[in-house]
């Protein structure tokens, strides 16, 4: 524990925490792309569109886990910075059982309202059957999806960075293998893609539980799975939830904004939805790697804040933003040059390949800005400043993005809809920098 948090070199801290988290996010993206790739082998645009339409629902399920995963991680890291290991263990114990119960509730509600949720997601007569089949198996796996996603954050805050990454990679690799078996060999299409996803997360959840049992037997005070150790109190629950809800809303509002976006793109036909879905999946590479970098470093930011090491905390944030901007710039160049070539991995139709490459060139313009936006959002979450992280989230996905899609669609139709993301994130970057500087100045007084 101490050796992880007490690393002296800031660059090594970022690499040690950020690289495993980025690797985990990258494998998550690869399995998402694998889903699209194997479903694309069916040569059914409606099936590809269904996977795209269901993605926001899957993100919403994951976001519920973030309430307890990200919220608990922030509280645990700050408690460890204050050397309160017993209290940190109580928080982790509560979060694990809260995620399990939430997963069961989501399973029941999801199956009860399956078709209405598919319609809200933007499904139409062409793809409603595919969409419902995909969602059914995703909801059946909801308890495991929540546990696996929440454990990643909790393990990082407890200093179990390697174990957290292994679980994430394990689940994603199993998912990809099952994608091949269920779709390419058995021909189960969207049903096979969803079933592979749920089983992958189930395997990851089991791995994390085994790790917790092992750590508890070794005497790790931060890790406790026994039900008898649940000692939740209103103050602790309030701390976890007050940070977790803004963290979850990042994903929820992103999903809502994507649902709005999908509905507007669907005006122009299933082919456009399929093209955007592939461009969006490819653009998720820099998005998720930026998220992984900032979330991997976040427990260190909280630990330094809890231990009153303000300069070290500020240096960690600054260097992480620099690396994030640099990484995003590389992706912008690559996607701008090779966008159509990358689209050809998923499509056979020349017109769709050209259209997908064009969409990708627009979407990737904001990739460098993600290093700033995601790190400043993680900074506020790590410090327990829920209102400020919530402000960024609401601005990004509700106040600015949804009206932006509507307005840009009115003036430039499909081109405007696709351009909404880089336009909004450019403005948001300026706002985030202003908020961060103001917060640093207030803390130094």
C-alpha cells in the first residue's frame, strides 16, 4: 500500500496508476469494437444499428455501479491518506453489497420494461427485434456488470492496481472469445454479442471476489467481504453517494445525450446510424484512454489531498493533463489520415466506408481536449467536491450538448449533429480550466 502511494517521481506515479487503467479501458474498447465487428459479419445494418442503440443502456447500467465504485474510491483514498484503514475497509464493504443489490433491482426492472426501453433508445421497425434481444441478455447480466465495473474503482483506491486491471482485462478477453464463438461460429448475432458481454463481466466479478477473499485472509484491513462487517452509517453513505452520483451522472447523461444523438441521426436512416456507430466506437479509443488515465490517477490525487500534500497533488494533475493532451493529439492526426481505412475493417460498402471516415474526422477533433476535461472532472471527484464535478457533467451532456445537437441539426442537418461533440467540448475545456484555477486559488488561501 505505502509503496504504491509514496512513489516519489510524479511521472512514475502517473505511469504506474494511469497505464494499467488505460490498458483496462483499451481492452473494454476492444471488446466493444469486437461486438460491432462480429455483428457486422451478418451484413445486416439493422443489427449493427441495434448494438449502437443499446450502448447507452449498457452505459447507464455501468453508471449505477459508479455511484458506489467511484464514490467509494474517492472516500477510501482520502481515508487512507489520513491513515484510517479500518474506516476505509468499512466503506469498501458497504459499496460491494450496495452494488450487488442494485444489480438485482436493475435486472428485474429492465426485463419488466424491455420493449419501452428499446423504443426510447431509438429502435424502429427495422431493428426493434435485434434491440430487444440484445437488451434482454444485458439486463440478465446486470448484477455482474455492476460488480465488475465497481470493483475496478474500489481496487485502485485500495492500492490493488494490478488486480483491478487483471480483472478488467480478463472479463474483456473472455467477452471477445465468446463473441467469436457465439456470433462467428454459432450465428447468434446480437443475442450472442449481449450474452458474451454478460458472461465476460460475470467472470471478472468472480475474479474480484476471489481476490477480496484472498486479501482479507492476508489481513488487509481495507478489504472486507464478510456480511458481518457491514457497518454503514448515514454519514458514510452520504459521503459515498454525494461523490458517486455526480460520477454516475457523467455516464448517465452521456447515455441520454447519445440517445438524443442517435434519434437525430436515425432521421437520416439506418445506414447513417451504422456509420456513426462505427465512427463512435473508433473515437472511443482516445475517449476511454483519457478516462482511464484520469481515473487511474484520481486515487493518488485524493490520497495527497487527504495527507495535505497540496503541491504534489497539483503537480500530479498538471502532468496528467499534459500527457492526456499529447495522447489526444496523436489520435487526432491518426484518425484524420486513416479514418476511411479504419472504417474498412468493419464495412464492405464503399459509400458507408467513406461516410464513416468522414464522421470520424469530425469526432476526433476534440480528442486533445479530453485530457483537460477528464482530469479536472476526476480532480473534483477525488477531492469530494461533488457540486463542481456535477456542474461539469451537467454542462457537458445536458445544458450544452443536447441543445447543441438540436441547433446544429437545424442549421447544418447531419453534419451539424456529428459536429456537436467537438464544438461543445471546445467550449467546455475553457470552462474547466477556469473552474480548476479558481479552486486551486481558493484552496491556497
